[in-house]
C-alpha cells in the first residue's frame, strides 16, 4: 500500500503525533477492518463510528481517524471525519496519474458491468475496482483510497437516489471514461419521472476531462433526454441499433454475436441472460475505446458467471435430486425484475419456474403502479408459481391469477418452511427483492442446506 502517515496528514490536514505505520488499506465499517487498515470513524444517522474504534484496533487496525476521544491506538485527529474522507479520496485521485479511471452508473446493470470490467481489464494489466457496491459519496472515496498507485485501470461504481449525488461523486472521481447503463424507474420516490432519473445519471459526464469518453446504453425511454444532456460530450452508444458503436447482433443461450466499433465478434458467456450479453457489449466497447485488443477479453467472458445476489446460478442438492437457484436477492427495481424474469424463460427445465419476490422499495407514489406493471412479464415468461414477502408486492399479488398465487409471508424467515414444502427437484427458483427486505436469507438457507 502506498500510504504513509504523512500522506494522510497532507491529504486531510489531520494532526498526528505517532510514528511510522505499515498501512494496508482503509475502512469506514469496523466489520470490514483487516490487519494494517486505518479505520475512519464517521457519524451516521443511527450510530457513531467512534463507538467502534476499539473494535477496529482489536481487529488489527494500525490507526483511526477521529474527531475526538481517547483510544488505545494511534489516531489522526480532524475536525470532521466525513470531510476528511472526501479530502483523502480527492488526494488519492490526484496521485493516480497513471491509472485509467472508468466510472459506471445506471438504474440496472452497473454492479455486474463493474465486475465484468474488473475481470476483462485484468487480462491487460493490474486492475482495481470498487468493493461490493461502494457507490456512494461515502463508498467511492474509500474505493479510491484503496486503489494502488500502480494500478493500470480503476473501475468505480457510482450510485444515487437523489439529483446532485452523482455530480459530487464524479467531481471526486474525474473519470477518463464513464458509462451509463439502463435507465429506468429506480428510486422513483425521489423523482417526478424517468426523465429526471436520466438527467441525474447524466451528471456523471460532468467529471470528465476534455478528452473523456461516454459509453451509454441506448434505452428508448430515456434516449432523447440523454442525447440532449450529453450533446457536448464524445458519446459511444450501444444497443441493438445498427448505427450504434456497440451492437448486440444476436443472442442465444449465452452465445453472442456483436459489433464493437468496426469489428464483428463472437463470444460465449458463463452466464445466461440477454441483459448480461448487453452488459458485455458495453464492457467490450469500453475496452475498444481504450485502444485494447479484444481477443483476451472475448476469451475471458466464457468464465464470467455473474455476481452473488445479481444473477448467479446455483445447482443445489434437494430432496434426493437438485434444483436451480437464481440468486437475484441483492436488490430490485422494475427494470431489473423484468430482466430477471426474461432470463428465467431461457431455461428449459423438467420442473416449475418459481418466483419468490420481496418487492421494490423507494418508488414512492409510483409503487403500486410499478408492482402491478410486472404482471405481463410474469405471464409472458412462463412463471408457474409466485410467492411474495412483505407489503411491497400487494398491488401485484392482488391481480395475479389464482393459479400462480402460492403463498405470502410477512418476512423471509417465515417463508422458508413454506418453500421447503412446496419446492421439488427439477424446479428453478428465482429470489428477488429490495435490499431492505433481506431476501438473501432465503438464498443463504438454500445454499447451506437448511431447507
């Protein structure tokens, strides 16, 4: 790691009277502290990070950045730890002079595309990417601070749920290239319409330098808005339009033909789903824009099998046979749910296609309309049974055909025994829902064999 106490002092103006430290990383969550880390004690809405400084030291932290208090290990003292976090992120960005920085945003597909870019760019040189979904003004500085100075490529996810958030983050990242994936009705509780979401996503272009490049998915609902917002920038569009810079020409069960720039390419993926194929087209267009030969990336795509909670597929022993589990449990919005349901239809299985749904949050007054709007996708993609968790999916449950309604529960834990009784070998089970619902506990129970 390329940080010294002097760098921290220079980066955020901290006072420090200790000695040299062997710094191996930074964390703002004491649960993620590893030996050699510096822990930053932030004030949260519900807790105070200073309460966990000693826990961080017990886990091997070499120092903490704090605003006050007495602790058993070395500390850097600052007036405001959140301000220090942002200043240290900006300090590291200034030092990453040899690193190509790629920023990825969108309502659907940004985490998978970020991980895909991590895997593909790793074929060409040392690559760093955001940890988990560290895509907020809290997470992006940490992701930057943990980026090695000798990384050739840095891939950073950028999220938001309010206008103006991406502007602040991209001003910190100053990317060389930025991507906008699918734009849709995510966080609609904070926006008037999808066009407002598209404008908020377009803020990512504001951090680009004069030679920066935008790679943007051509979504029909937001195309005109994005074209207008990005008209001053060099934009490479990708989609299914023959005039785009990146084109998905054909897709069949993980086998893809695409046009990337002037080249027609063929590749196979380790994960099925047309939306994953489109993510790959965007990622390959990024590599092409960076001037990289595509053959190493095309070969690597066959080993890309998805991201936990975002489409990873598991074959699980069950009742003397096996069932397939499609883990979509991390989060949900209308775009991602419809994409996941479409993916279910691709699988030819001996059993039933079972959709377990915890609903979609942050939709505000649009919630009932958005949930009810999933009915066509359920009917068109061959779903045989639906289970729902919590109150979010009520508008959908009320209009489901009786033949599809198999059960509902107040929380994921109470649904687990119901699913155990219902499921049979040969079934395909897809679990999806907003993060706040905790649908991942159903996935965990299945993977551990607790059903």
